[in-house]
């Protein structure tokens, strides 16, 4: 009878070892102590201070230094370029005219020239009609005509609204000193949708960014195709970017009231140059392609284009760039088409064409350079394999 009260040897409760296995297999609960053979706890739980934020290794700092150079370059370059060009606009040999004839007019013009040495280049014209003609031809920036009861200042906001403002600041004290009220006459005004005359400049900005960003995108996916196909894709994408800019500036915002097809052709030529240069530089510069294009077509291009301040109000360095840079050429030609119809811009077209030729030649040169580099690498790999075979 007593045996019936004890579990059989084969039952789960029949041996101490089985009970031990059951206990060790159960997960420890809130009231269950951890088994004696549980893994050792980390060192920090044995009294040592934890290292929550270990110092990154040297490889991290080297990699960070290489990558952070690009934003440092862009920040310094943008600050130096924009502040260097625009922080203190002052007239430098600004061409102006004084309306009138006789000895008194000549003396007044000379006095005006001497009062602001290096700031103004003063000439005299016979009448207001001649003054208006010089302004329409963009030969002079402003013309001052003193009269018996008031003075008139002729300017052109379409050429540059900021230059017109600078001319006002120059001649308002002159008229005040002569006790004459000053009337401002805008000979070539902008349209109602572009009161600051900077709409074309901002179109230039948009197309420039589209041009060099398309170059980076094309280079990222087109390295395996022939150089002719890369050029063809670049030509097509440039046409689309130029068309988008003209549509936005024309039908959408009304900045371009006419000559839209001509502006598109001009813009296509401009964008294509930037894109070709970007595609050409990518095999050589790699990740530095975007900073280099930003240097060329943002830092140096926008500041020398004359879109904010004209060359006669810029520091000498940026004024000199504007004589041959492609952004200045595009803007001057676009202004001729939009606001100065009939005015020739052959020199601007020549500058844009030369830039395009330079971009095309650079694309060919870097293409052949890439082929030669790959061939030399393959030859070097073959020599290594032969040497390893001989050694083996």
C-alpha cells in the first residue's frame, strides 16, 4: 500500500535529476532566482564604469575629414564670392552724360568728373534725344539734364534697376545743390511682371542649377555607354531644362512677353555648355565635380553676370570676369532680346559658342584619358598575374 503513494520511476516526478532538468529549463520569473550556472554578467555590473560613448577610431576621423571638406569649401566659397561682389557696390567708371552745350556745360561735366574721381566717366551730349539714344544703346547708364526750373535724370531700369538707383544717389545731391527738383525718367522700363529687372537673372540661376545637376545625374548612370551617347543625352536634357525655364518665365510668370523661342535657343546653348563641362569633369574629379561646378557657375558666374549689380558697380575682379564669362554673355543677350529689340548681341553669341566648344573638347579629352587609364590598369593587372604565376 505504501508504494502506491510514491511516483513511479518513469513518471516526470520520478527522479531528482528530472526535477532538476525541469527547474533549469523554466525561464526565471520575478520570484525565481537565476540558476547558479548562468552566464557571467558584464564587467560594468561588477563595479567597473561603463564606456557609454567611446571615441570613434582614427579611420572615422579621416573619412569625416575628407567628406567635410566639401561643405567647408562651399560655405567659404559662397561667402567670399557673394559678399566680396555685393557687400559694397560703388560706381567705378560709370558712364554718364550731361545734357547741354557751351562752355558752362563742359565746365560742369568736368567738375562732376573731378568731384568723384574714378567713379564716373562723364561726357556731354547736345540734347535729351541724343541722351535717350545712348541709354537705349546701353552706351551710358544715365544722363543728367539741368534746366531752368527743374532737372531731369534719364535712366534705364531694364538695363539695371540697381544701377538706376545708384545714379539717383549720385545726381540727387547735384540737383539739390543747384536748387532744382529732380525728375526721374525711365527711358527703357521693364514690364509690369519684372519691376526689379532681375527676372532674367533668376531664370539664369534656375537654368544654371539645372545644368550642372543634370551633369552629375548623367555622369552617375552613363559611365558605361559611349561618349557619343553621353553627349546626345546631355544635349536632350539641356533642351528640356531650357524649355522648362522659358515656360516658367514666359507663360507662367509673364517675364518673357515675346521672343520666347529665341530665348529658348539661347538658353539651350547656355545650359548645354554647363552640362557638357560637368559630364567632362566627372571622370577626373568624381565627388568634387559638384563643388567645382558650383565654383564655376554659381560663385563666379552669378556674381559677375550683372544680374544684381552691373560691372560698373562691382569690384575689379568680378567686373573682369563679366567680360568673358558665359553667364554675363547670356544675360546681356537675353536683355537685348527682351528689352532692347533690334540691338545686336553677336559678341555675346560668340562667347557662348566658345564656351560650348571648350566643353565639347574637354569631354573628348577626359574620355580618351579615361580609356587610357583603364587600359594601363588592365595591363598592370596582367603583369601582376604573370609575376604571381612565375613566383608560384
